[in-house]
C-alpha cells in the first residue's frame, strides 16, 4: 500500500486508466465492475480529502476509453456521459433526497429500466434514414461502426413516416443468451474455441473491420435514451419510450414509473427477481428523473448527470469444489494459476474454471485444493474465486505449491522485485512462443487471417514455428502437415501471410510485442522516427523526445532493440519483405514543422482530416496534452484537454486561427 495520499492517488489513477483501456479498447477486462468501482470510489475519497491532488486527466474527471485505431471517428453532438452508480440502498435513498432538495418537493416522478450489460452505442437518423452508428469512445468522440450495426436485423434502416425523421438514440448492443449459446455450440462443433461470454463477444463483433464477419454474430440492440433530439420535440423520458415504440426501435420490455423512494426500492427488488428471465444479461437498474425540465434544473457534473443513477446488483455467486490448480503461461512469461472446479451453473452458464489471479492471492486467501470455494461471475469477465468455506474443511485439503519452475519448459522461474507475477524467463518456452505468435497475427497487429489459436498451437507443437519470423518461411508443403487444413485453407493462409508484408510499420512494431508499447505508442513512434530502423538506432535521449513516451517506456524500447535475439528476428523479417518504413509523402509545406498538436472538441471537419492536414504541413499529432504539446486546436465543447492545456500554459487555437496559420 502506498504510504502517502499523493502516491496512492497516483497509483490509483494509473491502475484505473489501465483497466479503462482493457475494458473499453480491448474488451478484455481483468477485474469486475464492482472492483473497478471500489478503486474509483477510493480515488474519489482521496481527492475529496485532498483537492490539491485532483488532476485534469484523473479518471474521476472523465468518462473513459479512447477510440480504437482502425475506424473513422465521429464527434458526438451531445457527449455520451456515464452514470454514477451504487450497490447500496442507503446511497439510493441519499440520491432521492438530493433530488427532493434540488427540486424543492417531496414526490419526484422517475423512470426505472433494466441496465443491459452490453456495449453502448449512439445511432443517428437523418431524413428518416440511418446515417451512422458510433461507439461511446471517450464520451465525446467514438468509432464509426455503422456497417456493423446495420447487420442487426431489429435495427430499422429507415424510420416510419409518422415519427420525427431526424434524431439520435442511445442504447446497448448485446447478444441474446440463447443465441450466444447456440453460436458457441456451432463453434465447438467446427473445432473453434468458445467465446467467454456475451458481452466480450459483442464488443469483439462490433470491432470487426469486415461487416460480413459481424453479420455472422447474433447481435441485438435495445435503446433507452436520446442524444441530439433533432426534430423530436419531447418533454420527458416517458415520451422517449413512446417515440421508440412508434419508430419501431427496440426498447426494454420492463419499464416502471415511481414517485417515492419506497416505490423505487420495491421496483428494484422486483426487477432483481424478473431479470433472470430476460433474454439478455443485466447488472442493475437505471433510475432517471422523468421530466427534461427537471433534468436541466438538476444539471450534471463533468462526468455524469445529477438526475440519474445506476443501481448495481451484487454479482452472482455460487459454491463449488476446487479440484485442481493449473498454471497458464502468458506471452511475457507470467504464470497465472487457474482453478479447475466441479462444474456449477452460474449467471446463465456452466462454470468449471475460475481465475486465482496470482500466487500471492492464493496465499492471502489460504486457498487449498479440495476446498469448497465461492466463485463470482461479474458478467463480462472470467469467473473468480472470492473466498473459501473453511468450515467444510476435512483435513484432506492440500496447499497450492508456488512453482519453482515453468510447468511447460521446466526453466527455473523468476520474480522481479516489486512485482506480483512469477515469470518463466525462457523466451523460447513453447507456450510463450504460442502467445507471442497469436499477438503478432491478431487483428489489431498484423491481421493475418487463418492463424487463430488452434492453428498457431499446431505450428508450434509440431515445431514448424519457433519464432514469429518462422511464419514467413511456411509454404504449402509445411502447412499440409496441419490437421483440418484443406487446400483452400492453406492457400488463404499463405495469401494472408503475403498480404501482411505490406502492413504499415506501426502494426509490425505493435506485433513485435515490445514491452510497454501498445498500438497508440507504436503509431507515435513510427510517425516520429519514420521507420523501425531509425527507431532501433534511437538513443534514450531521442526516445524521450517522442510525445507520451516516458522514461520507463523509453528504457524498455531501448533495451528490446539491443537484445541479440530481437536483432536477428528483425533481420529475418526484413529479408522476408515486411514493411519497415513509412512511405515518403510530399508535404504541403513545413509551416508546422517541429510542432506537436492535440485536437479536441467539435470542428467543422473530421478529426482525422484535420490531423492529416497538420501532418501534411510537417506537424505531429498526439492524443494527450503534456508539456511537450505546442498547440491545442480546440473546437466547440472542448473538455478536460482544454483545462489541462490552460493549466500547462499550452497555446490554444480556434479552427479559424489554425486555418490562418497554414495559409
């Protein structure tokens, strides 16, 4: 535990931002919503006690989740704010008391609906036609997923004539539980891995770059609110529900009105009983003040409206027996213990595995093989063991030994100072090789189709692949040794490998798996240096000049490119014909040379277009404001970035001033 409030706040901000990225960008959360909320609440409490510790980029000051790479971006006309939430009936009473004080009367009409555990989207109709669909993103700018949303059959592409023709609706995309299970059965029969849960599968489906892939997934959508009202002249949340019904836009089947706290609590208890029969996963109830006029009177904080709250139900739990503990080896060599359990039905599916996080957790909770344990499944993540029922112990239970060597390759393990994870230091460990190859080939990196988990596993197991560079030595004769791979599949795989050679160098850099370098950092680094060769030759001083690259990341990059194994790997990839340098583009001018820009707010042109203009005049574009930022280009509704720029003394320009600068 960090000893001072400042250090604890700094640690919490870092952890919350990391979990935000995992949740919103990678659809791969490590902790439950409740655990995240507890971390956020702790940070809020520290900042309340020590307001001087509040920073403009604190997770308490933002919604969360930057837009993904690979999609066009659209600025929300009305920001998609998150909701404050609570797990406590007492805090719900306090919320209602605040409404009463704010509006000056006893009874406040509110609506209550299920909180669907899906992926938030905003859909805009113009002149009766679906114009675009956008993810939440960071609340102000999201990804254009229109083509994937159009694959949802329940989503009208055109509105009926008798309703307003231009407006924006907000909702959640989800997968029907029965359809999800059917899809998993079909995948299992085809020899493909099962998806973990409906929410992760939904998030992954909406991130498909080919809408034909998204169309194969059983996506559905439910709407609950509005962004830009456009032609819809409404006065209340209840009227939104009426409009959704009239427009043929899916809405929740269970909706309630209430005007006292006792009614509100009664509805929440009723919904908790009835939600298990709904076709989709829910994790709470959403309460909103019905009248828009009263909503305006109550207002909002920088993050959430004061007129709404989400009441979260406690995650479902079940007790079962711990049969064994297996150890998984990750891409970086981290050893993760996984509980093998007597199968038990929990939250709509049968659970036989659960994460134990790490060996320190096992010791702290005194978990033993043979114990009866309580597992918790928070919907969007793998189930976790949360406690042990020591009263059921018979004396036959056995402690879980901390490994001294890798269970796959037998190499003695290592634990770095200050780290929780135990690691296998052997980079040639077959399991690490599999995970590295999977990372290299996945859609966010080199995007090599046909090289999924099972194919990669076979390639490593039969010793055709020992390193990612070996992929480019594969030919038809070698691939014919794989099981379940016909001639057409082999042709497609070779085609995918050939096409990957033209992928831009930032994708190659990300795929290489340099520690601390994500997709965004890879883009920035290649944009700054122009090529992977220039990056590999960069000194620490050179690396620290790159926007958003700090000392730890710079050291990691510097060390990686000086490792002899990595040097040889890069040379093999170069010989194979992969793209190591950005193509030379003719600049419009050098007027912005040596400057770094951050773009925020709503502009007359799309952000990508403006960013390209900046680059064409020699400037660089970053996603976050820092002391290295030269200019902030601020449009309407600029938020926390404007605050941070002002605090740091960064020059702020309007779109008109920017235009004058490049004339």
